[in-house]
């Protein structure tokens, strides 16, 4: 039985194997059949395609041959008619010619019929061919997509010639206008003197040239009064002269007309007009005064600080050739949406939000705003233009899209602008355009409701993509060509800029860049072979000036390291003040003018309530109530609220000085390259700097440098004068007492483990927090209030947390186990007390020397400076 069962099992296994093999063979045969069918289908398709192509070629050849026949017949007929006219055939010959013509006409009719029939057959064959391979969707194919290198070089040379011609013409026009304005100014001043003499005595006008040091003041009330009758008898000629000159005075003194941009200024400071837009003074230092920048700024500060800022024009000896920034220098620009800088919501924003919301509802991956030539496209404007031209159905030709691109002022230098515009419409706008009017209205209502529910406003200034300087300059050129054909004046730029900001009906996006000169390159010369590398007004040398208090900080980005500013048309620096209340100097190397608006420190009490009324949702209730790059408000609106706003045009090769506590805003008139650096020459800034650092810690904003570092450097320097020590000593003593008090409180709370020199030494080998400690050495910032921990800090090694002493004390009160918490010190108690004592002794010695010296040596003579 066992043998029978084993035999049966073997038979079953063999049967199963045979079945499996048979199944495999079936599958293989099926696959082979499928492949054979696919091959046959491909062969049929290829054969049909070849047939269609052959038919097309035949039809084309036949058409060509028929055209040739018809052309030959026409030539023969013309030659016959000409010959008959010349030889004057007999009537029998004429009848033969006419019969020949009729025969030829019949032949031509027959040929045309045959051509029509063959065309019909060809169309049928073409239909069969197209049914096998369907056409793709409509797509514009540009005619000039492929260009040779020689053609592109030729275009570039033509553009360069045109640009050179424009620049030459602009320079000539500028020189003409400058000469005209100077001559008109001299004429008007002489007329004013003549009118004053006539009105005073009624005598004959005598031409007298004023002295070089004399001042000519024009009071606004003089031009309103009419000349009085001086004598009983006056001739008509003298009356007409007086009336004419009074009319000229009215035209000159009227506040509507602004003074000329570049006028020759006198050697002594002359008073400027009292209008709000022209209150910023301009100074012309002499060669001797220009030798020390901080000393000269301290001299003019009493005159210029009430206005918030001033402009300094270097003497004629200043012939700096700024370094050209390399095209390969890369930086990350800011993208600024100009129409959203004041109010984040408007007609254009609402329409574009509805378009984007519909795209998101269709699960589209499109998130960024489309661009052509680096400039963002106004989607609502594109939608309206296409709808006005009859909709997308009537926009089948490339010429229509070229007209739309011209209306939108898209630069013609942008590559494939019509194709790009068509693609943008298809991907972004067309899905929205297919909706009904009710659906569009519902979408806009939904978008408005979503915006109303938001508690925090979106940023109008965002971070862009990294790019080289060559790309940025190309984008700047494209932006300017969209608005102006030639270089605009500051008045034109202001008019268009504030219209965009206030109306919010256009989508305008520009870019600007701020480059750290230590990481990249400064536009001031830095090589020793240049005479300006060690010049006092080279901004790289300002922090090293002996009178600058910031020299104790060392290299700090954005403070003692100059910052390079790249701008284009409408590039904006919103209303802001320096976070540390520091003054700064800015020099415009090259490019278009920059329009400055400033509000002096005396107007801060009026400025904040005006801003809370004009832009309430963009401000906060912290001590730092106005953030940088947040809001831009029209100066005319601020003037309506009683705020005094000053204005200044900053031209190339000029300096601008902004004083502490001043709120400023700028608008660029085109592509520009400027550079700025901070300074602190006056001891009056020290208490303001301490208040500003405390306001930053209360607002939760990070400090750019530590005031403790600055005060410790001042106390340890033996060359500091008495005035600086008298201002800095009380601040340092209060700082030391507060530091020691916090240390005693931490010691009483149970934190007794202390460690020195963590800021300069590397962490011990084998420690688990090696990476974290290296980060602490670089940052040293409290994780709660973003304050720089210079004198001491509390380190929680378990949670990898850095805290200042105030927040460290709260942490110690919460924790029971303090094994992983340590206090790191830079100076111990004895060192701090000794530092304070040495500073006090030095101050007593300096004050005794000053008291013993005669009072005549301490007096300072004030020299006159050039001001306009």
C-alpha cells in the first residue's frame, strides 16, 4: 500500500508540473500574439502615413506643373498680342488669333477643373492622414526664435550706439538747463535789488554788484504788496518797470515752483526757503573743513539737526572714481510690491487674489506670480485687455498678443514676450475667464471675507532669489523701459509713484538689494595704490576715525562695516529710524537720483498718532512701534495731520547725513548704487543708545551690537577725553550695579556653579554639547528676549538653552535640579569694580587739568560754513 501511495504522489506531481508548463507556454504564446498585432498596427500606421505623404507630394508637384503651364500660356498670349499690334495682321490672321485665344481659354478652364478635383481628393487623403495623428492644441510659434551669434552681436552694437546717442543728448540738455537756471537766478536777484531800491526812494535804478560775503534775503511778504507812489509826479515808464519786476518777483517767490536742481551756490551759508519740501540744508565744505568728516559734521550739527538730515557736496578736488561692481557678485534682493506698501488691500490685489484662489481650487501647482524679463505681470490688467479685445477666441493671431504686450508696456528686449504672455494667459488667467459673472463675483466676495478674517497683515516686501549684479541691472533696465522712454525727472517719478501707492489699481513690483561689503566688495577704493583708499571720507575709514565711538565694537555688519545699496526705479526704503538711534552717512556712487523724505526728532510726538490713524493695522503697541520695511505713507497725508516732512534730492557724488532719532524714507528714480555706514561722534548719543537697546529687548527684537561691549571699551581706553567719560561713567556704573545684583540673586536662588572664558575658549574635548557650545560662542544671544549676553549668561546644557541673567533667574526658580545649569562670566566682581574705579580716578585727573588750564584755551571759535 505504501508503494502504491508513493507512486500516486509522483504521478500527481508530474501532472502538476506538466499543467504549469502548459500554462506558461500559453502565456508566452498570448504575449507573442499581442506583440505581433502591435507590430502589424504600427506597420499599417506607417504605411498610411507614407501614403498620405506621397499623395501630398504628388499634389504639390502637379500644382507646380500646372502653374508653370498657365504661366507659359500667359506669356505666349502676351507675345502674340504684342506681335499682332506691331505687324498689323490682316483680318484673316486676326480671326485665327482670336480662335487660338478661345481655344487656350477652353484649355485653361479644363486645367482649372482638373486642379479643383485633385484638390478635393488631396483634402480627403489629408483628412485620413490627420485622423490617424491628431493635431496638438494651438500654440504660437515665434518666427525669430533662432538667431545666429553674428545677428545678436549686430543688434547689441546698434543698441549700444542708440544708448550712447541718448546719453550725449541728455548731457547736452542738462548743461543747457543748468546754464539757463544760473543765468535766470542771477537776473532775478539783480531785479529784486532794483525793485527794493525803487520802492524805497523812487530814484533811478543803479546796477551794483554785491560783495562776495553779503547775504541776499527774500521775504515772502514783499511780493504781495504793490509799489507805493513816492512822488507827486511819476513817469509811466518807471511805473511799468516796477510792475513788471513785481510780476517777476511773484513768479520767483511763489512756493509752487521748486528751485532748480543744480544751481551754483554762494561761499557763505544762505538761508533756504521756508516751505516744507525745501527745508533740508545743503553744505559746501572748504578744503580745510573737508579734511575731517566727523569734526565737520559736529560743526554743522547745530544748524542741520533741527531739520533731521542734511546734504554735503564735496569740494572740486573730490574726484573719486568709484569701483565698478563685478557682474558676478551675487546677492539676495528684496521684492517690493509698491501698490501694497501703504494699504495691503485694494482693487488690483482683490482681483489677483480671486484669480489665484480659482487656480488653487483646481489643484494647480502654480504658486508664484509669473514674470517676463524679471518683471512680474499684472494678471488683472491682462484679463481686462483680452476681454476688451473680444476674448481669447479672437486672439488667434500673434499680432494681437504683440498689441497687448505693447499696451502693458512689456519691454521689447524681453525674449519671446508674446509667447510668454500667451502661456501666462493660458495657465493663469484663462481658467478664471471661463467662469460666469456670478461665479467671479462670488469668488471675489470669498477672497474679501478671507482677508477680513486675518488678524496679521501680509508683508509687502519679501525675500527674492539670489542673482548676480548683471541680472539685477537687466531687470532695472526693463522696469524703467516699462514706464519711461528717457531718464525721468524726480517730479515725474514722485507723481507716478504716489499714484500707484494711493490708487492701488496697478500691480507694480520692483527689487532692491543690500550687500555686506566685507563679504562682497565696496564701491570705494580699498587698494593701497589708490589715493582715496585712506581718504577720510572713504566710508570704510569712518569707523576708524579717532572721534568715532564705534571703533570699540570692531567689525559689525550693518554698523561699522559699510552696506552697499542697489536700487532701481521705484525701489523704496519705507518709513523707519535706526534701531540703535545711530546717525549715518550715505554716499551715492552712480546712477539716478534718490528722493529723501525725513521727519526730524522734534516731530516724533506728531508722527506716531498720524501713523496710527493712517495705517493702524501695520503698527504695534511695543516700544519699537514701527518696524523696518513695513509701511510707506504719502508725505502729503502726513502734512495734513500736522507733521512737518522735509524733502531732499540726493544726486550722484554727494553725501547725505541723517541725525539720530530721524525717521526717513527714500524712493529711487532709476538704477543706482549707494553706500552707507554708521558713526557716533557726539557723547550725547550714549544715553539715547542705552534707551534704544532697552527698547529693543522689550520689543523682542535682536540687537545689532551690545552697549556693554561699547561701554567696557570706553572705560578701558586711557585716551578718552573728559567729556566722553562724564557721559559714559554714570551709564557704566548703573550697568555694573545691576549686573552684580542679578548675580547675587542667582547665587541666592541656588545657582553656584560658575565658569570663565567660555566666549573665547573652545569647549572641552569629549563633551556632549560640543556643537551647541560652538554656536554659543558665535551667537551669545538670549533665546527669550534676543539680547546679546556680553558680560554673563546662563546656560542650560540639558535643554541646550542660552539665557540672559533676568530670564535665567526665572528658569532657576522653576527648576529643582540645577546640575546641568551653569553661569558663565566674562569679568568677575573684582574686575568690574576695579574697571569702574579706574575710570573714576581718570575722570578726576582730567577735570583737575581742565580747571587748572586758563579759560581762554577752552573757548572755541566758530567758523562759517557753506549752507544753502
